[in-house]
C-alpha cells in the first residue's frame, strides 16, 4: 500500500512540475509576442522619423530581453 501512495505522490509531483513548466513556456511565448510587436513599432517609428538615433537604447533593451527569452529555446 505504501508503494502505491509513493507512486501517486510522484505522479502528482510530476504533473505539478509539468503544469508549471507549461505555464512558464506560455508566459515566455506571450512576452516574446509583446517584445516582437514593440520592436516592430520601434522600427516603424524610426523609419517615420519619430525616433532619433539617441533612443536606440530602447531597441537594445527590447532585443536583449528577446534574446534572453530565446536562450532556453536553443
């Protein structure tokens, strides 16, 4: 009986961990979509002259976050 309880506990733990990983991956996917949209808007604003070269730091930050989120995808 103890063996059955042990398996059940392990199964619950694995299921919980799988749900956590899935949630993290879903969040990362949503964040990447937001970042990609931000980068696209930045490029569009830059092309339209709304952003000057002095604000490149914003784009750099977006790219750095995007790369950080992609690290686990490799």
